């Protein structure tokens, strides 16, 4: 059984402020420990369910967030940037994907540190009429390889977002937003316990989960916060301007469509 784990940081237990996920801040080293704790809990659950190969994609800001010496010895890791493709190593041979430490889309009510790919640049991402965030982008890319996402962890709004898209998915809520930067959080120890249990449970019930699929063609509408971001993106062949802050891409290949807007 092969498991691919994609990580972010904003959805970790105990994280409420942007500074906590920024290298160089006084909080960042503690957040790295929170991250590896939740990742290792997911790995332990996967191993308990019979996983034989585990690949972790350190997905926040190009990687190098997980303290490598503390990563579970049974896992391999993807890290580094720039990346020709964001989910390096993922293919059809994997049985399941976990999303650990995820956040909700830009503008989500009470979504902790909610944003879509860039908290500064992107206002809205719509594909085939459906508004999505980063969870949605991962759902699309993983489904492209015909692999199901079986576990999502993060704040309550993020887990709800995943369930709206996927239906059957194991979700672990580690905190509840009182505002975008104001939370009630589980203790890290409790979060790790729940993640380990959920990871094992999800892999023992793999038949419940199905890959997410959209039919081509893929029409992506991307609305930026400021016009200069659209100015830059329309230099890419195949990207059409809709208005001052909005661009559009239409493609028959999902990965090509997402690459043209810089999402994978």
C-alpha cells in the first residue's frame, strides 16, 4: 500500500497567526515541530494500517519546513523549489493521499488564515463554474492521477470544504476559527492522537473513497486582488484577459490548465 502525504502549515493545531508559518519569525521553529508531529502521527497511522511506502511532500513555501532529523524514518520526502510540478513523485501507483495541516479558501467565513495559493495576490479561483481553494486544487490534481484523498486535517472550515467536494473523506478538525487569526485549538498531543487514529481508519476502509473527477474541457477563471498580477499572467500563452483583475484559461488537459495559471 502506497500513501502520499501533502503538507501545509496554516491548518496545524496551535497555529493562528501568519508569523507562525514564516521562516525567520520567532514562532516558526515551534511551528516546524508542530508540523512534524502531525505528519509523523499520520505516518504512524498509515503504517499501522499496512502501508509499505510513504512519500511526504513538504508543500508549504517550497519545503524545508519539516525538521528532517525528526521525520519518521519509514517515510521519504519531497522538498525544494522551484518545482517543475508541485506534486513530485505522485502517480497512479499510489493507493491514497492525506492532506495534513490544510486551510480553507480565500474569503471562507471563520477560515483560519484562509487564502487560495497566495494571501496577497489571489481573490477567487473558479474551475468549470465551481469556486475552490487550495484543497480543491489538490483534489483536482490527485484525481487527475486517479488516486483518492482519504484524510484531510485542518481547521473546521477547511474540513467542511473538503467534505463538500469529496463527500466520503476522513476529516480531523484540530481547531475552530473565531476569526481569521483567532482560534480555539486542540492541544498538539490531542491533535496527533486523532490524526493517527484517522489515518489508520481511512486506510482500512479504502473502498469507501473515490477520486474526484471533472470532465474536460477545463475553464479556469482566476481573479486577482490587483491588476498588476493579471498583467503578469497574461504574458503566458493561452491565458486570456477577462477584465482588469481577471484572467481565463480553457484547456482539455487539467495539469496544463493549472500550470498556465501557476497552480502546479
